[in-house]
């Protein structure tokens, strides 16, 4: 354990096999918790355990502790290995085959038992022959796990199913061989509510086959649905390239992605995915980032532009220099954040797990109580057995265990597709109750770099496009930020001509000759045409820098340059306000620009020239006033405020320090995604509450019905299986959740 300080705590993930319900989760957590200094969070839906333990406790001890609880455990495979992806498919195939054979054997038994008109002479013996392999082989996984739990003094959902099947089949065998039910010509009516027999004892072979059939079917559907909740994460993982074409002194060659190193230049042809994060060194194209950051439209890139691994090249050939590889890429960070988020638990789920730990023993006690009560009251023995079996098979802690993790998996996966990464259920809970957000200006509400905000041309002069073309040509050799902003915008619009006789005008600007015309770029001075004078006043009010363009000595246009507001910021602030969230602007910039941006966005509270300490103090003040505060930022100076807020939100384009201190990351760097995150959090936690209400309510209603003899064991098995499927199906609806457009954008489309 070299490299760790004494007393350090580390986190280890384990893959846990054999868990079937929330009682299993509780047992694994308790067993791991018996190790000194160890705490564990186990997720039923993912089959993962996240264990925090002292460095003195190795992974072998953790695995051994899980195995002592009666479950299989192993360290997860390294990224890129295939067995982890193949094992669930093989397991699903085996489950499908067992379900199919069980159904073929069970359906004739169910048909004959439920339709007296079809019951022929000695039909009961045919049913017995068909039911025997179902009760033994079909229910074998339940028997095995029940015995394994018994060896470790544990009772789980499998214990209930196994006992229910064995009790139904054993009673039916007794009735056939000793109770008179095996007589030729015996007929048995089918009723939804169990009734006392007249003469020969009733047989319950339909329960003996129906319980394993419905539970197997339910778990098969549940497994498919649970795998579906993780589909978004698997889709993200598939974006990673396996091979890449690199160019070096040896020419172009194909290598495995693991061999690619930072600084190497690789080729991205049209239609190919960008192999890893990098910077374009040659070529220009549009790249589709929709699957990586949630950007809805392709982004134009050229030399010097950054590209993200997993993006699709939609245009020309690109040469890209790798800037990050392996675990350091944005795609790897996204996968890691989503995986970690899915391992967490909401407060409600922790309560459900604690209840589930005692659930199965309580159900067993209730089943024995029902049996004893019915027998003590002088009821028919088969009615007592029926009530006991119904209690065993109707109880379902599975739904309790799946209520939160399936919703969380679906929501975090959907969030990743929309460009919103959350660190776990605590972040979702924070988003749900959010009522104030502190917004940084530069790089968050604004683009973070100098851009041309507006071009105003005189009415009877050159057109704006022509003026911008001439101005961009003069400035294309300039190193000044204002000049680069002008040339960058002009270059996007059109091809720029050559400039001659270029020279700087000290203290004033630059000039040059373009296509035979003398073009000057200077600060506004002297008397200006009315349109340009009005534009200058507007620029000063907006705290923008104005540049006057003269062509052959005549003033032709005024170019306003500044840190422009992102287009999505208008919609974002409007949507946040409509969600009941109070926006507050806090920036290190000057008062004038801060007030101008706040006025444009309709933000009333503004704090300018804020240091890192000032922002942290502002957060403390808002929290003292009773607000639940989120901070959105992208720089090192935002890290303290991000960490001190109820919820820290980092822009994906920001620094690693800011992202590391945040609870939520907006991957696509678009502040409008924050409103989507709030709405998704509210929908997710609403889904979790609905799941838990259903899971608790189902058992509160059905267990008493079973105890008083008002529930047929076969129907009890079907209801138990359906309860888990309903919970998972409700969670799956989050996979298709769509953020609604803001009122602003709706009005613009009319």
C-alpha cells in the first residue's frame, strides 16, 4: 500500500453476483460493514458494491466477506475488456431457455387446472408428471440460492419462492397419493378465492408451476428492462475508438487506440469518430457532438480548434494532435462520472433497504402465523396451507430494491445524452430543491472571448458584408485581441483578399491597402454620420469597444467588439426564473460590463469585482437567508464557491479544478442545460417516490389479503412478479424524457 498515508481511506468497486432483492443488498452491506472501518453501498440494479475501506484492508478481504454472506464477488474488469459485456448476454440466454422450457411444461398444467371442462380421466396425474420437473428444475435457481442463504443464516426473496413451490408441490403430492385426489375421474373446480374441499383434498399443482413460471418471467422482463436503463452508458462507452490512423515520419499507419500517445497526430476522415481529445492542426470540417455533449447541431472546427473524442467528423479530412488519451479524455470522464452516480443511493432508498433487511424474516413469521391461525381455528388443512403459500409468494422486496437504482440509472444515462452529468442522487436531490443560483459571467453567461457583437454601416455607403471583408483583410495579420476578433468573424463569412502597405498607426489603430482601397481601423473620432454616432452611444452603454472603419478616408462602418452573451443564456435565465430559481450574477469583471450583461438577461442582483473569497462569502450569506444555493462557474476562482454551495455546477468547458469541485457538470458548456438538469432531477425524484409508494403499498395490501385466504397462490405469484416489472417499467420512462422548449423559444417559432 505504498504511496498512501497512514490511516488513509480508499474506494474499491466490486461486482457482486447472485443478488435478487433488497434483502440481498442489505445482507451484503451488513457483512462488509462488519470489517473495521469499512462502509459499503450496494446497488441491486447494477450488481455493484462501492466499498470505502482503510488501505490496510485489501480487495481479497472484501471479496471474502461478500462470499461469506453467500454471494459471488470479483473486481470489475479493466475498461475495454469484453467478458464483462458478454457475461450478461450468456446469463440472459440461459434465463430465456429456462423460462421457455418451464412455460412449455407449465401451460398444460395451468390450462387443465383452471378449466374443469377440459379435465379428462386421470388428468391430475399428467399434471403431476409435468409439474415435477418445473418444481425441481424450473425452480432450481431459487432452491440453490435459498439453500445458500440458509447456510449463511440468511433469508431472501428466493427463500420465499422456494418454500412456496415446495409447499404447493408437497401438498399436491400428499393429496394425490394419500388424500384421495388421485382417484380416476376426479374433478377440481378453479376459483380465484381458495375454498374448502368437499371429499378429496384439492391439489395446487397450478401454484407449484405458476409460481416459478411467473417469477422467472418477471425476472426475465425485469432483467431486460434493467439492462435497458444502462443503455445510455453503454452507448457512451461504444463511442470510444478501437483503432486510429496516425501520421508521423513513417507515413500513415493504423495502430490500436491504447498505443496512441499525447502529442501524436492522427487522421479523422469524413464519417469517422474522433479517436481522442485533441487539437486540429490541419483541415476544416463540421463535427457532430450530439452523442458526447448533447450539442444538437454540428460545430465548425479548423486549425487550432479543440475536438472531443467520440465526436463524428461530418465534413472534410482533419489532422488532429492528441492532447489527452485513455482515462484523461472527456469521454472517459463522462463514463466515470455516470458510473459513479449510478452507485449512489437517495435518502428514501436507504430507508427502503433498511426495511428490506427485516422484510423476509417478517414474511416468514407471518406465513407461519397464518398457517397456525387457520389450523388452530379448525379450518380445513388445505385452506391453511393455501394461505401460508400465498403469503410466501405474494411478498416482494424486489420492488423495494429496484425503486431507486433503476430510476437513477435511466436518469443519469439520459442526462449524459443531454450533456448533464450528476455525481449521484444527492446532486439530484439538491437540484430538485434549488431556489437560488449564483452565476459567473465570463465563460458562463458570455462566450469568454472577444467577438464582434454588431456591425453598423452608413445608409448610403458600402454594404456591411463588404466593409467586414475589407476590415478583416487588414486585421488578419494583427496580434491585437480586437483585430483577431474582426478577422475571425470576416474569415467565417468569406474568403479574405491580400493586404498591402500594412502599417500600425501608433495609439490609433492600423491601416492597409486592400484591392486598391485604403482601409483604416481606428478608434472613433471627429464628427460621425448619425447612424454611426447612435451606434457608438449604444456600444458605450453596453460597455463594448467600438472600432471605426474608414475606406479611402470616408467613415463607412462601426464595429462593436466585446465578450458577447451566449445565445442560450437568455433562454436559460428565463427558464430558471419560471422554475422558481432566483438568478444572481457574481463576477470578477468591472461594474459596467457586469451591469450590461445583467440588464440584457433581466438579472436584478449583481456583484462585480468579486474575488474567490467574495463569491464564497456571497454563497454563505444566501444560505444564511434560507436559500438552497447552487453556484455555476468554470474557473479556478469559482472552486471555493462551488465547494461551499449546496450544489456546485461546473461548465464542461471550464477548468479541471472547477469540474472536480462540482456536483453537476454541464458538458456541452451551455448554461441552458441547467434548466434541463433541474427539470430532470424533479422528474427523477418524483419517479423514485412513485416507485417506493407502489413497492410499499403493494405489500401492505396483498400480504393481509393472502393471510385471510382471499388470494390464490398462483395469482399471488403473478402479482409478485408484476410488482417488480411495474417499478422498472416506470423508471424506464425516464429514458425518453425530453426537455421542453422555453416560452421564449416557443414564441420565436410562431
